[in-house]
């Protein structure tokens, strides 16, 4: 229960800080680098959860240790189509 309160408190606190910086940038003519850094950093962090997903749930992802097999298979297919492929090492 205490962990949940701390997380919500941190989220609300950082959210309020971000809105303060965005509104200050928009409304106050002498807003500076600090407000811009806070606003840009908060916006960048908001993109992070969209792109984070466990590899097992990601559609079309290649499992760990399979990159070499996939790469060799793509080279083999390219060679069959007549494309240039370097010899396997």
C-alpha cells in the first residue's frame, strides 16, 4: 500500500512539474532553459512506454540467440534469387 502511494505521489508531482514548465514556456516571455529541459524530458519519457514490450509478446520479434540463423537464412534466400551474397564464414 505504501509503495502505491509513493508511486502515485511521484507521478502527480512530476506531472505537476511538467505542466508548470510547459505553461511557463507558453505564457511567460522570460522562460528559460530549465523549463525547456523539463518539458522536453517529460515529453521524451512519455514516449518510452509505447515502445517497451517484452520480447516474447512482440509480434515478429526474433528470439535471443536466433539472429544468426535468421541472418543466414536471409542470405541464402537472396542467393537463390540471384542476388549477391558473400560466402558464409
